[in-house]
C-alpha cells in the first residue's frame, strides 16, 4: 500500500502553481497547441470543436478544484490516481490498436476516450458518494468540515472512491453521445472497446490496492495482506471492534449488535457474546452501529478501555489494547479483481475470431464480469447490505446487469450473422 507517491509544490520560485497561476498558464498553452494540431490535421470541424469543452473543464479543475485538494506539502499525487491514469492510457492504447486492425482510424478511439473519461469519472464518483452519503453528510454538518470539507471530500477523486458500475454507466452515456455525433454502429463499437475496459479495470484495481480500499474480510489464508495504520482496512477494524476481539455489523444504520467474538481476545475474556445488543459504550447511548464506530475509534485512539452495556446484562469492561503495527490479515480482493479482469480480457480476445454478430464480445463481458464481481463481493467487508436484500449495492447491480446481458444475448442471436468492422478492411 502506498497512498501518496510524491507532492507537487504549491509554489515554484514564488509563483503559485495551482489556481490562477503557472499550472493554468501551462494548460492554456497545451490546449492551444492541441487545438492547433487538430486544426492542421483535420480543420476546424465538429470533432475539433468537440475537444474544447473537455479542455475548458480541465482548465476549470486546475483553477478551482486543485487548490482545494492541496495540502501543506503541496498537491499530493496519489498512487490510486496514477494507476487510474495508467488504466485509461492502457485501455485506450489497446482499443486504438484493435481499431487499426479493423481499418478504423485510431484517432477516432482517442476522441472516444475523451468522451468516455469525464462522464465515466463523474458516474463513478457519484455512485460512490451516493453509496456513502451518510459519511459525506456528517462531514457537511461537522463544524470542522462544513461546505468546504464536503466539497473537498467529494472532489478528491485521486485519493480513492470510484465505483466500477458507476463508471460503466457514466462512460456509456459518453459512448452514446459520441455515436450519435459520428453515426457509428453501437454494438460493433462496444465490441471494440470491451476488452480495453477490462484491461483498464484490471490496472485500476492495483490502484485500489495502493490506496487500501475495496478490501476483503479478515482471513488466515497464505495470500492474506495486513495493512498499516490509517489505511481503510485498519480503520474499519478499529470501528467495528475487531481490535478488541469482537465484530459489529458493517451496516452503519443497523442496530449495534455483536456478530462474532474471537476466542481468547479481550472481548471474550470480558464476557461479550455473539448476538449481544449494545446499549452504550463508555456512557454514549447507541441506537445505530454508526454511533458505535465513532465511540470505538475515539477509545482506541485514546487507548481507553470499553465500558459496554448490553441488553439484560451487567456492564462489561473490555480492557484497552495496544495498537498493533498492522491490521488483521484480510483477503487481497483487489488482487483477485485484477487477476479476474485480466483473465476476462484474454477470454474476450480469444473469443473474438469466433464471434459472428456485433455485440457478442460486449454481451460476453456483461455476462462474465457481474458473476466475478458478485462472488468477490462475498469476500469484501467494505460495502454494507442494502435494500433489505442481504447483498451489497454492487451485488444488486450485478444481478441487474446479468438480466440485461440475457436480454442482449436474446436480441443479438436473433439477428443475422455479419460484422460492421471486418479485420483487415481498410476504411
């Protein structure tokens, strides 16, 4: 895990870099150069002008967003963000290479990548913020956070917090707009970019590992990973009581009930039992699990014992514990996801010579990735069950995507054989 790779200084030779400073001036020069190059190659057509909104949006980010994300040392360059950038570049390169093989201009894929990138990020971040809305709402209501802290948390994409399915739906909007503009066949283009999406996903999950997010449940398998303090798994284990030897529900809005107690640990020695309903900890009355998270985090940070009241039982005292140097070992679900996505990418590429109808590769991706995601979610503990289904939001979406995949297969297989993009055909 390495959340921060390095810092870009906020000032160079006394000149401000971010905001309305050197960074914006450099970007303005780059934007003018890009537009001039496009105009030289293809003229001031609609495609050239299509880059203008994206270039302006990036300029707005440099001018208004990056100053909010700066820390005293400067602008942090996160491992997560760098891997996301590498994922985009790798996926785009694969799609451009495949486009050239079927006679399409690779520049068309580069243009499509711009159209997919912004709505993809917005969709992925929106999905994440909605999923963890109570946490962001708490920051907004916190006097130390307020509106600035809320906006900074929402916009700090490079620190983590992008949901694959949100990215997929957001990017799909960009694809549809792009196709409407260029009048390209939808299913054929989806087949072209499907392996690239899986390659990008595989590389992006390495960023999740560097950030510590999307972590798995505690386990004792040989491939388990322990994370350092301040990492998401470590904090989650503190909040759920696992450092004291018991486990609370991962659903912050559920009743504060003990799910499990580790034999021989402080909670077990104090008499805590699975199924106990927590009424209070250290005098703080509890109605939902989220309140227990805050109390447990404070007690652990201050090295305090826990005075726990449970229903129909005398008060229990769980002694303070020494903060361990690493978290309890957990399933490396990020690595599982990377390996799974790479294998699915290879499956799609291997199936390509045998597909006879446009849309088959895309439908195959929609049929296989949700199954992979559904089972990996069983090993993760960072997402709570929703909608009373006993499943995480990603598992619910996976089932919905599988239904859509079945409908898409039904539509594709009823069409006559034929491919819009033929390998080796020059455009």
